[in-house]
C-alpha cells in the first residue's frame, strides 16, 4: 500500500505583519489535517510566527517591495507524516553560526534574539541556509510520530 501524497501549499506576500494571521490560519489548518494535537499545533504555530516575523523584520528589513515565501508540505502518514515549513526572505542573509546565544548572561535582557532558539525547541528539525536566489531560508520539520509522544 502506498503512502498518501503530501499536500503542498505555497504562499507569497509582501513584508507586512498583518499577513501573520493568514499564515497562522493556513498553518493551523494543515496541523489539524496532519493530526497534531492542540499542544503541538500551538507550538508549531509559535515557530511559524517567529520565523515569518524574522523574515519580515530582519531579512527583508520591513521593505514591502520584498516578498516572504512560505511553503508548507504536510503528510498524515502515521510513520513518516508531519509538517515541513520553509520560510524564505529576500534579504541579505546571515551566517547561522553567528547568532548570539540568547541564554548567555549578556543577552538575557535583550528584547530580541530568541526566535531561532525558540524554533529549535519547538520543532524536531531546523535548517538555515542562504538560497541561490538571495535571502535566507529556514526549513522546519515537526514529525507526527513525535508530536503524539
């Protein structure tokens, strides 16, 4: 028996924070279809919001002429299913190893710098890379099997 084909949803929108709720609705819908519980759905939603905020604020520098690209790949296969979310900006990019440790004493009181740290804690896998077309892509995975544990 073959496993079901994954669903793919792609969004492109200008760098505007009022798009966050729309992205959240799409993410929540796909989490439900995959079969995540409310708790997992909440934390996946937080990770997606953090990532899109970073793309708008840090990647695209709030430039509304630059787009944010979000791709959701979801599968409800009990063994391999889950949700992969790729968020790409059109900014200058950065070196992932240069991200400051938010738990270091000198960073504890800073108002920003926790997004990637939070995403790493809420998702099962995260990859950051510069993309050939310019900008950064953050690819996050939440596995269905681990969400149920």
